[in-house]
C-alpha cells in the first residue's frame, strides 16, 4: 500500500509526514510526533479521550484517517499552554479537582476549550451537553463541570 | 476477536483515494470496481471497518472530503433547499436558514451523537448508512426530500422512500454516489418538529423518533400534515393515515390525540435491546401527540 505525504500544522508548527491510509490521526499524532497526551479509550468515537481541535472543530481523532487531515490545522492538549503557563481550563481542572486518574482529562479539556471558544458564558446545562461525548469513570463529573464553569469566569 | 486488550481494533489495510471532483470520484469507482466504499465523516464507516462485522472490509476508500460539488447548503424560494451530501450535522444545526424554515431537520441534526460526532458526521452518511433510527431521516422524509444520485450514466433523482430499502440498504448501485438532498420550500405558516426518545439525552440511539410538519390556514385549519416515524420499521416511514386524518380539520387537542393513535397503529416496530414493540408503539402515540402540539405552536409563529 502506498504512503501518502500530507502537510499539516500541529500546535502551530508546520509538518510534512508520510502516512499509511489506515492510520488514524490519533495514531499518527501519538506515534509519529510523540504527542501522547491524546488517548485512545474506545477507538469508536464514544469516549472522547482522543478529542482534538481540527480546523476549529472538536473531533474524535480515533475516527479520522490520517490522510483526511491533509492541509489541516490541529490543536492537541500539548498546544494549550503558552510559555509555560497553563491554559485557564487546565488551571481550573487542577484547582477544582477535576482530575483523578487523568486518562479522560486531555479529551475533557479539549472539549471544554472548544465549548468556551464558541460559548464563553455557558450554563451548567451547556457544559453538560458540551462534554456529553467525553466519558470519565473516576470523578462523577461534578468537579469537571465546576472546573469548566470556573474557567469561563477566569477567561472572563 | 481481532482486537486486543488495552487497544481497540486497529484498522485493516486498504487503499485510499482523495478525488478533487465528482467526475474524478465517479471515474475512480468505475475503474476500481467492486469492493470500495465512499468515506464521508467516518463516524459510522470507520467504526464498521474497525469492527469488521457489519460490512466486508473494503479494499479501497474514496474520500468525499475534497469534492466541492458535494458541499454546501443553499436555499431559494423557488427551488427550496439543497444540502450537499457532505454537509455536517453541525453545519445543518447551525444554519439559521434551516432553523427558520426546516426546524424539524435542525432538531434532528443537533442531537446526533456528541459535539465531536456532529462536527464529523454528514447528512449524506446518515442517509446512506440507512439506519431506521437515523435522526435526520424522519425530518427529511416529512419534508419530502429527494436524493440526487450521481453515477456513470449521469444523475437520477429518488424520493427517500424509494432510496431506503431496509436496514443499512439503499437503492445506490455500484459506482453511484449520493450527491445532494433537495427539499421543497415548505408552504407559509408551516411548523415542524422532531423528537426522539432515548434513555440518555445525548450519545444515544433513538428508541423511536417522530417528525411532524403542520401547515395552518384560516381559523387554525390544517391545510397539510406530514408525519414521519423512525425506528419502528425496516426503514423510516410516513404515517399517511394519520396525516389524512388531520388535513382539512381545525387543530384541536382531541384531533391530535386521535391522529397520534392512528400513527401508532401505522408503526410496525420490533422487540430489541432498546425497547419492546409494545413500548415503541406507546412512545409513538405519546410523542406524535406532543409533536403535533409543538408543531402547531411553531406554525402559528412561523
């Protein structure tokens, strides 16, 4: 099978990479770029642990084939901190205790960022709907919702 | 089992093509022949290829992502609505035009899976996957959408009732692609609504779904009624007897209760993991009644 050379921007950096058609964007980002923050939970788009922002839209990278991302701008969890300062959503997750085992956290934070980008003043119900595609087996969600609402305050 | 602990099923190998035009895509399908699949948002197809149970593993995929003819949402009062096959659920749900004139479709598109699903999944994929429970299906059926199919011999148009043949089966022939959906402009004073029933609010599959369109005339007289049901038959279906029972009569709660009863009698559901046939018929009755009440409100303010 032939490899396809694709161009993409990951967290602001331009790259060219040769990918196999059956690689997912998630595998490619984790294994070719060693950005292992995004996780594979279910591999079927149900758990949200692989969530990334591609061309401004939150997606599950386990369901996107790598060649489909040709020409795209991708933001992963590694791209949120600026000059060593955590993104307000990340800081709020720490302060609210929204992290336990941490496996769902990168996806949760990307979903929360995407929500706040489009809706800076969400209600609790907006947050619940915005994170409906992200499963957490530890926290019971309450602390996560608190973190997202606190991040909205922090961003102002 | 092909998958192993700690990692979901990896994808099998296949060839991948990303044509830049509809003609190029049709030529590819023609030349490569059987064994290929068209790839749109991937939220159904990639899962099915990973699981390798529901469909045979494709030897090649043709990506529809870079084909301009398949994109976009346009409306004109004369021609109605055109939705390109690769318009996403998010694009449909966010379109002010669809919210205003085709509100049942906006209702359906905005509850498909998660935010992530809505950003990837396409209306063409939802229609071609042909699940009886698809959330855009009853609204499209109620709006009398026509599928425009492109193939080696040119284009043909099929009403969705002829496009869906059964669960996961469509009238698409080898080498054909769904190009777009066309929905006639609804008459003035039309209100539309879609409601599905699920145990979870999001990330769930309809136990049943009901779409209703009502067009009101003088004195709350129902000029036109369209009712479509999801997940109660091998394909999404119209409830024509219930529609006929409404047309020409003045809107009233008693009339709606009676029509909802008729709609339930037109459903032919099965027992499965999501609900018994009896439960589904009950849900159709209750949901149709509530949809009629909501549709008449929306028609009054249309």
